[in-house]
C-alpha cells in the first residue's frame, strides 16, 4: 500500500511541477501587467502584452525568428512578450522587467545569427520593436528618420518613392532590421540617417568562373585590386563548392556608380583577368540594383516590402584579412571547400569609404589596413541534432583551417555575423576577462572605451546577454 502511494506521487510529480510552474508564470504575468498598467493609464497596454496562454503568443514570437536553429520546442521562450507602440511602453517595459529581476531581450528585425535578440537561458521578457517602423524621408535635408522596427528593404523603397537619385547603403538582404545593435546600453528607438546621392543609372554584373577557368589567378588578382580600385566600384566574391562537377564556383558580383562603358574601361585597366565585357553588364536604377543583389532585378519593387521570408537553419562565422593569401593558400582553401562540402564563402572588399573613417570614430573598428572580410556561411533546410552538429562543425573546421591566413591578436570578427564560438560571458554577470575575449575581436581597441561607457550608464548590468559589454567592477 505504501509502495503504491509512493509510485502515485512519483507519477504525479511532473504534473504537480508543471502546475506550480504555470501558477508561478501566471503570477509573473499578472505582476508585470499591473506594473505596465500603472505606468500607462491612458491606453490599453494589456493588448500589447502576451504570455504563453495568449493565442497570439506563438505567432508573435515566431514572426521575426530568422534562424530556425532557435525555433525548436526546446528553445527557451520568453515569459512575456511586449510589442510597444509608444516610447512610454518601452520605458515601462524596461522598468517593470528590471523591478521583477527579469532579463530583457530586444528584437528589431530578428536577424541575430545566434538568436540573442529573442532567446535567453534566464527568465526573460521579449521587447519586440516591430511596431516601431515609421520611415520619414526628407529629400531637402537628404536625411531619413527611421524607427528601429523598419527593415532595410522598406527604407530603400521609401527613399525611391521620393527620389531616384538618393539611396542608403545598409545591406543586401531586404528583411534585415535597420536597428540591430546597441543592446548592451539601452533600447534604440530610431535613427537619423544621412542619405547618399546616386546616379539615375548604376551598373551591375555577375561573372562566374570555375576552377578550370584560372580561378586561383583571378582570386589572387582580386585580392590586390578590389579594395583599391575606383571608389565607385564594389566587387564581392562568393565561393561555393560544386560537387556535381567537382569544382569551385567563384561569382564576382559588382555594383558601380556609373555607366557600363565607364565600368568596362575601369575593369580593363585594373582587373583585366576577370575578362568583363560590356554585355556582362546591366544598367539599371539603384533600386533595381538592390533587387539584383538580393534576388532578381525583374522582381517587383514591392518584393522589398515583404517581411516574412522563409527562414532556414543557419550558422555564420567571420574573419578579416590584412595580408593577401598566397596562391598555394588559395588552392588549399578551394581544396578544403570541396573536402568539407557545405561551407560557402562571401568575401567583401574593404577600402574606399570604410578606410576613410578612423578606427576609433565609431565602435566598429575594422578600418584602414583591412583588405577584406570573409563570411563563412552555411544554411540548411532540415532540423535535427545530428544534422545541426554536422553543419555547424563544418564551419568550425573551416574556420580552424583558415587560421594561418587571417588576422591575429586579436583574430577579428564582424559583430553582425554573431558567433558565440568566439567567446561568451555569464548573462547578468558578465566578467571583464570573459568579455574581453569576444569584445576585442568585435571592437579591437574600442572595447576598453565601451566598457567605460557601460560602467557609467548601466553599472547594474541590466542590458546584458551572452556577448554584451561587461561592467568594470572595482
Ligand atoms: C538572412 C540574413 C541576412 C543578412 N544579411 C546581411 C547583409 O546583407 N549585410 C549585413 O551586414 N548583415 C546581414 N545580416 C546580419 C544582420 O545585419 C545582423 O544580424 C543585424 O544585427 C540584424 O539586425 P536585426 O535588427 O534584424 O536583428 P535583431 O536580431 O533584432 O538584433 C540584433 C542585435 O541587436 C540588438 N537590438 C535589436 N534591436 C535593438 C534596439 N532597438 N536597441 C538596442 N539593441 C537592439 C538585439 O538584442 C541583438 O543583440 C543578415 C542576417 C540574416 C539572418
């Protein structure tokens, strides 16, 4: 009798635990709601706050998850999601989360490659900024006021509506948020952007070469010219293994602020090895060139307004180079790509305007002296722990293989290609020593200044995540 009673208790334990957890979560929700209501008396703030029992909770959470690796049943979920409409909602979300000892994650476009904007391993509130999305373009001033929930495709489109000779160079993928970043210091609400002038017609090309077409020599030459060529020309190099033909496909994609005759003249002079002809070039408006880069220039412009791409599983890593890779190194890299099979490389030249800004002028430190940045890129469609381990390990192996060719002390990294492999620190208790490991890779010498600012503005380390700027403790 005693044994069967014990067995019953053991069997019921998970249900009792679940019941108590659910009651505790209800209490957290009610307390949070009361706190928010007391601070926002005039509007119906409760309709902007979701807990897991709310029928829109899951769709609200998933709407801006851009990496399926962080969309599993086992991924930690927020206790509460807030979708603010006004600044006062943002302020009260910060105050109420802080009062209740909960971590806050801030999400604008949701493209963080490690999901830091919507995943935390401690109890957390998700502040989803997607309602903050107004864009006000002022052509007289050549500026735009853009709220953080706007995506870059929307910004490009709204500029084009008002002017065919203005633009803003922010990125290739149209669904990326205009506002990612700054999460160590507070919540950014909007940016005032300085627009740039573009000609009515720009020129693009995409020329593909394979291993059999002398790709080693072309890549080698590209390293020496891409960052120094005409400042109006940008040529990205993508390398991909082609297993069917056992070759590497190298795509050279270009954007030029001028016409095709001028571009061919520049290419003949500076980079004849690529053999670009006038019929490789396409002249088009700047806005069409955005579509050319992201998908297809024949797609309707309204494609730029689509906020719901089909998200894949993804892993990214990054590197910077200050010295060209020797030719035998290029060959070994291509060999390794074929051997490992799934890693692709997107290589962006630096130089130009990037080099004109001093290292210390903004937190972003990768300026003069860098010839290019490499993005190690793997995307896949199917979930499962073994599949994920296979793809993620491929990026890690490739990254290890690249060590002799890339920047050292520190091995620099690009913050936007967030990579937790390069170091993490405890959430809410970031240590300076741990923070320095990833902080110097992302920010080089600016890391120490960022620590000073952080220590002044957020000494309690409320705005914290696995890779935030640490507070200096005495
Ligand atoms: C499919 C895809 C394509 C991409 N394409 C490009 C590209 O073409 N060029 C490029 O440079 N990068 C690209 N990226 C990387 C992208 O630029 C970064 O991930 C960027 O941080 C995304 O900003 P977000 O607002 O979309 O992301 P979020 O995930 O919302 O935010 C990223 C980080 O910023 C913080 N944050 C967000 N909003 C705020 C706020 N309002 N105040 C303070 N902190 C905030 C978050 O907490 C998080 O730490 C791409 C990423 C993906 C997944």
